[in-house]
C-alpha cells in the first residue's frame, strides 16, 4: 500500500490533475447528470482550498510587509496597480472587439427571464467595508479585502517593532517575526497535503459539471463562448507574453513554471481558491517571494482581466440581442465602466453578475440579458479565471524583475 502511495505522491502534480480532469470529463459525458453523485468529493477539495486561504493570506502577507522596507513597498504598490489598470482596460477593448467580430447573441431573443442582481455597493461603502469593525467576523466571513488590510497593518507594526530603539520591543518584534515564519511553514505543509487530494477533487468537479451541462448549451451559445476563449487567448499572446518579453523574462519557461496554477484556476473557476497554488507557482517561476506574497493576494481580489473580457463580450452580446448600435461614445463608456467594475466589485458576492449589470446599465441595455448567459457560465468562468490568475502572476513577475537591482529588504 505504501508503495502505491509513494508512486502516486511522486508523480507530477500537473500530470495528476490533468488526468483527473480528462477522466472526469469523459465520465460526465458518458453518464450525464448522474455524475452529480460525485460532486461532494469536488466540494471537499474546494472547501479545503477555502480553509487554507485565510491563514495563507494572513501569514504570507504579514511576512511580506514585515520584510519589505516602506520605500520599496510604495514602489511595488504603484507599479502593480498601474499594471492592473492598464491590462484590465486592454482586456475590455479585446472583449468588445471580439464580441463585434463573433457577433454573439444574433438570432437569440430576450425572454422574460428575471435575474436577481445583488445591490451594487457605492464607492464609499466599498472603501469603508475594507476596514472591519470586527476582524474575527471578517475571518469567519472570508472578507478578503478586510483581511488584507489588517494583515498589512500588522506587518507594518511588527516591522516597526523590530527596528525600534527599545531593546525589549525589538526582541518582541523579532519573536513575532519568527512565529510568522513558523506559521507560514505550517500553512504550506497543510497546503502540500491538500494538493495531494487535488486530482480526486478535480475528477469529481469535471464529472459533475460536465455531466450536468453537457454540450447542448455550448452549441446554442457557441459564439459567445468562442469569443470569450479567443479573447483570453489574445490577452495571453498580445499582453502577457509581450510584457514578459519586454521585461526579458523567458516566456515559455515562465508559462511552464506556472502551469499548475493555470490548470487549477481552469478547474476551480476561483482566483481565491487557486491562490495557494498560485503562490507555489510563483516560487517555482523564480518571482521574488516578498513581492509575490504581497501582490498575489491583492491581485486575486482586485485584478480581473478575464472578467473585463467577459464584460466586453457580454455588452456586445446584449447589444446584438436588442438591436442596439454601439457608438464610439458607448464603447468608451463600456471600457471605463467595465474597468472600474472589474476592479471595484472584486471580493463582492455575485461580483461577475454585479459587474456585467453595471456595464449594461451604463449604456442602457437590459440587465435581464445576464440570465441568458447563465447556462454557459460554467464554461466561460473557467477560462476567465485562468486569465485572472495568469495576469496576477505576470504582474508579480514583471514587478519582481523591475525591483531586481533595487533594495529588497
């Protein structure tokens, strides 16, 4: 029995989860909706990932801030947010152009289907929500932006204690820093165990989702799905690969190193759920650990290039259904609204629904059209999440490269 476990344990993670996905997809197509019986095994995997997210963010982000001097932290923050805004805006344009080329929605009619859209938080409410009134409630509820905010504060304070003039306080700071290192090690050891279960979870997720959806829905909305996938492919080729090339980062080697995160994102359809694997992949790609542990948790909550492509394609999809002509002004409005929506609604329950509804409302299109895309969400969310996670890693890589010759501690 041990020999079998050792054989399984030592196999490539990518090989294991790829095999799990392929076998699950085949089983789902063969037995159809009956594959739902396997969904609990997929739920276990997703729950394990969700379980490790909060301690992973807390320990890695506190340690990252603690190890980074304020001057470098300011540079990194400015660089990464400029990257987020630019790549998101480009993704919106790609989505609109691909939507215009594929003309999704032509031949479909707007039904009376009603969609419940969560209330969109105001800008002030979003900012206030980042500051928790009870940190333990934020941890229990998984309010990632609040957790990131508190982790950064704790990191700054511990750093200040370590470099304080009072010896006793400095010793306490050093002790807390060592405890953080120990907590990070514990978290990554737990993560290592979770990833051994990943192929089983991936098998169950693929079987249950594909068994439930089949390919009928894909056929009926093939142009919408096709535009989404091609849009992400263009974002990879013309944005991420080009940026990596300009920063003299070996492109093919980079993607080889992060393939575990790409596959996990595709299967789980969750940027936050993939975060543990994303951080692991960043280490493999040689990204400075201090920078990756600071930028990746933030990117998983605010950098949504895939969602931006979704909004662009979705807007054209909606316009085609109701016969609305997208003028130059309307396109500019969509780009602006989509860029802000993809960043501003990150971490909010129903973020994709809210974001697309914001974009449609901005140009006077009925939000009921959101309901028409619900049937293929399982297919489009997979590729959009893959784009989100890849964008996070590419951003961390170029910032890391730009900081290579600067002071890192």
